[in-house]
């Protein structure tokens, strides 16, 4: 049994013009009532100060390092600087601040890989704003995988996006690609590798002894015997057979339209879906305020709220912090499980 205090969570700024600062302030303000896990905010302290003023909140912000964050947390939001180039205006994103946004993510990953913070929790970014500044990744998920290459032995690991909520866990096998490109990107190997990472992380990090995987078909009615598409029998079914042969509890391909109602969800621990919206529509419909986006397959823990930057709500104090709270709590729990696993070895 260890008695040492775990390192704080690394919370990135996200887009400084979005709701990330509002949510960070709202949660920190309620830290005592929520028993909020201590975090180190990596971003621009002035963004927090200005947003707090606009929202009429009495919030202190203090420069910190991972080692001082937990001590400071009761009195001030501990901040490690990743400063904006131009002042952030709520609701008006500016690609000149892209370096501060991506730099915060890089710092959070480096600190977590070094064991100085216990997990990465990301506030939402606006992809299009970063693309304007030359950001070369579809989203956090792919960027985080790229940042993990050295720690993963020199190869960029396959990142797996898990939307986890009280009513549903769902994984899209293909992630941020246009719908028209999905059939070509979907391979037996990709399904098997994604499923294997999902199964392993649910077992080792989430503590589910024998995860049950439900694999969705790609086409209507899982292809209806080939009449409505060939991929289900040619790609998805053989992948499920390989998973079963490897001892993984997997069923499918299942018609996607009937696998998300209450009784169907009770039969599995995670739905493996073939494309982004097949997974994220049911996940957000069933738990927009409570679901968390977690990245599996990385050498560190990363969670995020399941929503985006919601620019129209930024600076208004009306955005719900529930999903960010769930992300912080899940990161803390997964980090604790990881620590317990290490100590049990
Ligand atoms: N984790 C992430 O970084 C992440 C996740 C999703 C979307 N995004 C990005 O966010 C940007 C905006 O995307 P979008 O408009 O599709 O999705 P969004 O989640 O920002 O907004 C969708 C709707 O939900 C509302 N909403 C979102 N969060 C809310 C909250 N906490 N409380 C109350 N209402 C909330 C918004 O006002 C809007 O009506 C895009 O650039 C997208 O790429 C980022
Ligand atoms: N696809 C995610 C969603 O819609 O919630 C979102 O874009 C976040 O993805 P990253 O975590 O890769 O930024």
C-alpha cells in the first residue's frame, strides 16, 4: 500500500475562445463541494483571470509546477504557462493562438509520460481553427498518438477513441475521416487491432474482468446477406471470428439500428462501431452531459469532455461543466487503477 499523494491531473486549456475556461472556472469554484481532484491547468493564466472577471467570479490564479499544484489547489488555480499570442475573445477563435493550444497538449503529454502529472485531461479544441494554423492532425486523438511514439517504442500507436458514459461505451473503428472513405479504410486488421486494444484497456484500466464486445455492421441490416452491402460478410464477420478465436468475447456483425436500445445494451460492455457517427450519435444522445471521450491504446491516460468548444456559449457562464467533471473523475480513477496495477506487479 502506498501513502504518497498521486501527481495532479494535467488539464489543457483547449481553445481559449471556447467554453473550456468557463468550465474550468466553474469546477474549480465548486472544488470543495465536488471534492474535485487537483489539476494543473496548462494554458494562459490571463485567459482564466479575464474570463473570471467577465463571469463575476472571485478566482485566484497562481503560477505552478506539477509538484506544487496540489498544495496550491485549495487557494488558487495552479497554472503552468502556455501563453496566447493575442488576447482571447470569448466566441471569437483566432488561429494565432494555435501554438498556445497545441503547446499545452504537448506539455501535458510530456509531464504525464514523465510521471509528474497522472493523466491528461483536455478541454475542447476547434479543429478548423488549428488547421488554419497548419495543425496536421484530425484531432487530439491522432495528435496524442503521434506524441506517444517514442514512449511506445518508436512506432505511433493505434489510438482508440472510446466514448464512455453510464449508459453506453462506444468505440468508432474509423475515426475522423469522411464517410465516403470509410469502406476503403475499414479492414479486418483494423477491426481486430481496435477491438484487441479496447478489450485490453477495459480489462486492465477499467477493471472489467471479461469485456463483452458487440461489433456493429457497416451497412443497413449488417448487409442483409450481401444484398445491402458486401463489407459485413467480407470484412466485419471474419474480424469477429478472429477475435473469438483469440478468446475475446465478441459478437457481430450486428445490425446497428437495433443494438443501442436498453435491452440490447444490457448484453455488452462496449459497442464497436464502424465509423465516427455510428458510435458518437448514440453516445451523445444517451449521455451528452455525462459521457467522456477517452483515448485507449496510449502509454498514458487521456480523457476529455464529449462536447466541443460551443463558441456561442463562451463567456456566458451557461455551459454545463458536467462532462468535464466526469472526464476529470474518470482520469483520476484510471490513474489510480494504473498505479494499483503497477504496485501489484
Ligand atoms: N474534445 C474536443 O476537443 C472536441 C469534441 C467535439 C467537438 N470539438 C470541436 O468543437 C467545435 C464545435 O463543434 P460542435 O458545434 O459540433 O459541437 P459542440 O459540442 O461544441 O456543440 C454542440 C451543441 O451542444 C451545445 N453544448 C456543447 N457543450 C455544451 C455544454 N458544456 N453545456 C451546454 N451546451 C453545450 C452547444 O451550444 C451546441 O448547441 C468543432 O470545431 C469541433 O471540432 C472538439
Ligand atoms: N470526435 C470527437 C467528438 O465529436 O466528440 C471530437 O472531435 C474529439 O476528438 P478528439 O478527442 O480527437 O479531439
